[in-house]
């Protein structure tokens, strides 16, 4: 039943790329206002608060190791009132969720799998009679990059009850979307490549029990392709990659990941290319070479990213501080034709890939209503002419209308053959119909 919540790829904004561990209430609400004003009418709807919202001292992209976290009497993390003042008095994220909902949008939060280490060390109680946090915490199950949590012994009394209790809390806050972290990357579990399987199942049960619909996103990747059935049975989206940043090498590598997952894209269960590092990002970064900058992707690389994410049908999560979007960035997010392809197309496939030493051309195609979509990608560092024959994707007839979805221009092609100049690291996206 969970798949009905995300029949098309979720679209929204997540605070990580711009604020890391340090996002606060003002920043969340301001980006919600921006989305409501500029993007809601285009299908963007989720406003997601990423990691460390329970830590009072978080002030950068990085984690303050073993800093005390705000926690309620049942070992459940709650928002830091220092950073989210509306949460005072036990209100949690409910006031923020109410505001986001008042804008016609939806609200999401990031969580880590498991239970807080501080709860286990302090032997605090959970919502299960006679059980304390240390009795269900698995000290050997830890995150490689965040110090806050222990995994759970899934077969011990209290483990499922603990997950039930946190999702009961999130339901009371009217949360619509959960990004659960440290749960999908097999490389982090060398002795048991999918040891988080049972925690994924417990989370699914807890969401189903809580009485509120919540989209479930699993991070980080790479999630294992061979577990596609299990992932689709329990989550709405899952990461295919580690954290994606604005480097050509990472964008180029995404073609291979999309190819590996292309057979398993389905309504309600979406392989996820990760966030879009567009606009102003890493505002709270400490390292000067990365701090508070605009994306390093060229305009052509940004078009390549949006085109690949769109034709593959990845969820779209904007990562930049939206209040500082320039005209070009906003134009990427407001391309109705791209969003229509994202929402309504099917059967995306890598049609062709010809490269030498990572430089060459890649073609993807997909099916629309009474049309075909064709994406031409130039992975070379110089301009290339890329040719395509519409007849190769089973379109009848001899005369075709070819619509350029980025330049918004129409071409007439006879006998199916057309050629397009594609900029270095760039893309051209076409919609082909019979004329």
C-alpha cells in the first residue's frame, strides 16, 4: 500500500547540501516560502529537514562527536529548541509541519536508523514495559560517519516497539516524509552486506502502524541492485549512490548507475540519483575551498544532470539555498516539459553508449503519451554532433516533429534521421511525435 504515496517521483528541497548539520527553523521556513511562491505550481512539494536536528550545538557541515542530543523520556530524539524554537513545550516539529502544510506543501525529516547511544549509555526507558534502551541497542552496529546511534537487535523485545514509538511521535507531528540514513549502503557492512534488512522491515511495520501516510526514503547508497524486490516492498525511494556532489566525475558515473537500475524503476518505488547540488551550496562548510559557493557544475553540466534525472525518473530534491537561486537555476526547476516527462513517461532505457576513456556520447530514450523522448549526452570535453534515427525506437511514419525541451524550438524531420550539436559535458532533450 505504501507505493500509492509516490506514484510519481517525489520532488522537493532538502537542507543538507546548503546547511549540512546546522539547518535551523528560520532557514526551513524561508525555503518553504520560496517553494510555495516559485515552485509549487510546477510540482515541487516536500520540504525536508536533514540530519542533526536534535543537537543544540550543531553549527557547520560537520558532526560534533558525542555532543548531547535533545531526547524525550522514551529515548526518542526531539528537535533542539535552540535551533527550532517553535518546538518548545513538547510541540516537536508540529508547528513547522503546520506552517508548511498551510502553504500547500509537505514536511519531511531525516532520521538515523537505530536508537541514540546516549539513551543506551544512560539506560533510559522506552515505550515498552520493563525495557530500557541498553537492552535493545546493538553496540557493534554503528555508523561509520555519524556518532549518534546504535543499531537494534531486531529479535529482542522492545526493538519493534521502539520503532513503533518514534513513528507514533512523527505521526503526532504530522510528518509526511522520512529520510532514513545509514541503512541502504552495503559497502558499510562488509561482514553482512545487507544487515540493515531487518531494520528496514521494522521501519516499514512502524510506519504502517502509526496511522499516518509517510513516504520512506533510504540513504545512503549504493543500494544493492540484487535487493531491488526487497527495497521496493518496503520503501518509496532508495539511493543508488553515495553523497552526490558537483563534480563531473560523479555525474559521469551516474550513467552507469542508472543503466544498472533502469529495469527496476516503478511507480511508488524509485531508485534515487540523490540531491541536485544546484545554486548556492555548502553555506556552513568549514573548509574554505568549498565554503558558501555556487555549484561548480557548468550550465551544460547542470542541464545534463536535470536531463538524466528526468528521463530516468529519479526523485528530484533541490539541495541549494533557494532564496539565492539565479535566473538560470530557477529555469531548470521550472521546466514544465521536463517535469511532465518525469511524471508521465515510462520505459527509460540507455539506447546507446559509445565512449573511449570516458569521452563520447550516450543516448537514452523513454516513452511518453503519443510521443518518444530522446536524450543526447556529450561526455566529451569538446562539442560533438550526435545523430539519431527516430525509426530505431519504433515510431512509424516518415515525417516527425522534434521538439527541443530545453531550447523550446521545433524541428521537422523527414525519414527519421536528425543530428544535433551538443556542448561539452552537455545534453539535448527532444520530444518526438508524428507529424
